[in-house]
C-alpha cells in the first residue's frame, strides 16, 4: 500500500463517523493518541496486511475474521472495524465498533468516493455477462492518456471488492474505473449506489449465472440495475442490439450504443487479423474513422474496444477520441490479468489459456478468436465445465457449446473435462459427423491430468483452454511441463 491514498488523510474519528461506528481508543500504555494515528490502507485479508492498515473483520458462513485480530495486528494493522458486542481484547490497538462490518466497509468506500468526486474525480462503471475485465483494462489504458487512473485490481468486483477498490483511491486521481459483477438480482443495484459513475457500460448480455438470474431476461434486468442512481448527466453505453431491452423508461440520461452495426453510435470492424495474434480494428464515429492495433484477438474484443471508446466520446467527443487513439504507444505492452488469453509455449504445444471463467457466449466468442489466429498445423480445444447455469439448462447449454465448437472446420482434437465431459463429447461426435470431420479425435477426460496425458500423445498443435474457474484447466500447462520433462 502507499502513504498517498486518500484514506491516509483521514483520522480514525472521521472514519468512525463515516461508518456510523464508535471509536474505542483502547490504547493501553502506548501513549499514542488516536488523533495521531494515520491509516495507510484498508484490508479484509490477514494474509495481505502491510504496516499501518485498517483491518475490517468480516464474517461469513465458514469464517469469522474476529478470530484472527491478533494475527492482523501482529502483521502491522493499527486499527480494526469490528462487530459491536463482540468480546474482543487487543490492548494497544484502536477499534471502531459497528453493527455490520461489511456494510461499514461499503459506507467507508462510498464516503471516500464522494469526497474525491466533490474534488473533481471522474468515474466509469462496467458490468456485463462477458468482457467486464477486458473492457476495464482497455478503459484504464485509454484514460491514462488523459490523466491519472485508479481501476479495479483483477476482478475485485463484488460487495467486498468494490469497497476495497474505493478505499484504495489515491489522493491524486483523475479517473476511476470500476468493474461490477453480479450473481443475482440486486447485486448491481448495491454496487452502483456506492459509486454512481458518470458513464456506465453494459458490455454484453449472455447466459451467465443463470442459477441466480433465472433466464436471459433476468440477466438483462440485473445488469440494467447499473442505470439506477442516475440523472440527466449520466451516460449509458450499451450494445446496439440490446439498447431497447436494457434501457428503461426511468432513465433520463444520454444513451450511446456500440457494435458492428451501422446504426451504432460507435462502430467497430475487424480489418485485419495480425500474425502476432492481435488485430487491426477500425473504430468509426459519424464519418470519422480511426485505425487501432489491438493486441487481442476476436470480434468480441473489438466490441470491448468500441465500448471503451464510447466513454471518450461521451466526455470529449471525437476530438478526445482522436487524441487518445492516435497516440503512438496506445496499446504497447498491453496484457490482460489473471488467465485471460494467456499465450504460452510448452514443448510441442502453443497454448491459448483463457480458462479464467466461462459461460456459453464467452466460450463461443473466445473460440472464434482462437480459430482466427494464423496457424499451420493441428488445433485442439479443451473445454471444462461451465458453472452456475442452473440445473435445468446446464446439460443443454454444454451440448450446444460442444456442437458449436466441433461443427467448425479445421479442428483436429476435442477434449472435455469434468462433470459434463461425456455429454459434451457425445454432442461433439454428432456435430463432427454432420460436417464430415471424421478425423476429429474426441476424448472425455476425468481430470486435468488425464487431459494433459492425452495431449502429450498428440502431434504439435495450437491448444485452446476454456472453462469455469473451478475446472482449473490452467493447471494443464504445469502438468504438461512436468510430464514432458
């Protein structure tokens, strides 16, 4: 953490007031007044504490951080937000007692956001079934051409992650970019209330988290919650094909659409697939066209770029868009975090590891990007389970994805891993026969080790990994390395 976070200028008394808490000095014989204590940052994880932090003691079904307060203070915490009524004795350390530490964390993040906004902070919020993190990373890269940026780290996009992002606001910051995720109705509404951004993006609508949303319309309703807490100055940025479905009558702000369609306000088109796996994308606003070398494959990433460009248009029109996109180093050294489109060579295989998460629409989009990469030789796809699709839909959606993948020409191998492996392989065999791809090898693997062992018997190939995080397909890379030694 850094001494230059906004919260480092706040006293414990000010923090306690912001969260509706009672400050218990509890300083013992240390002699240091609470008014002299300054917080260097906020943490809810005893494994990631640095000197001077404020520790927030959260509780869940299977854990209670109040049991680890001693460890937090030993690691460098100087104060803690704790649940009122708990019998806690930590002599020499300050406590802020609240009714609900999780809600207090949210209130603290919101209070910091409000103070920064009053001083001129500009905020952008992103949600969607697919592309949230990629779009957030593109936004951060573009807006850094305009000023100082603070963005969600990784995918800390839930009721804990967003407040921690707000609590980490630097004192000097021009643009805040936050990602908002949801598992069910009401989640986005809670998040947007903490940081009601000026521009709000829905990247896409797809079959994700159906256990929580119930249906595709349920997904639309939940993602549309990002337009709550808005006014006439708010800008909604949405796919042109979804604009009539996700913008409600109660939204009074401006709407900007993006997509490949001529009717989109910000249009994008893939003009060339590059040998290094990237693509040349043309972004068009009215009659103005901009060529962008994007180091990411796939038409879906071109649309993520268009969504990000729409925020520049919303704030500064085509003049701002031109000044940013025409920067010589616009996407130099650009890389996505956490297992998103990681390209790695392992022995005889070139692997595209996109196994950070998966749902039916993200698998299709990512697979299309994989097939667009220039490659001479075999291609093999390894698919894992797509989770949270709901008991009634899971089998059908796994079958549909397997059919989609194996009905495309140019595929030499198909491996399915996990719970729906046999279901996907049966659908794959039927689809391959329908396009006369009789040379396709299909294998149902019980685990990642079996998948890696099967791969080692194959000829050199370009391999694509995609599955929900729980499938742990990224481990195939390490297993291949160990088995190949």
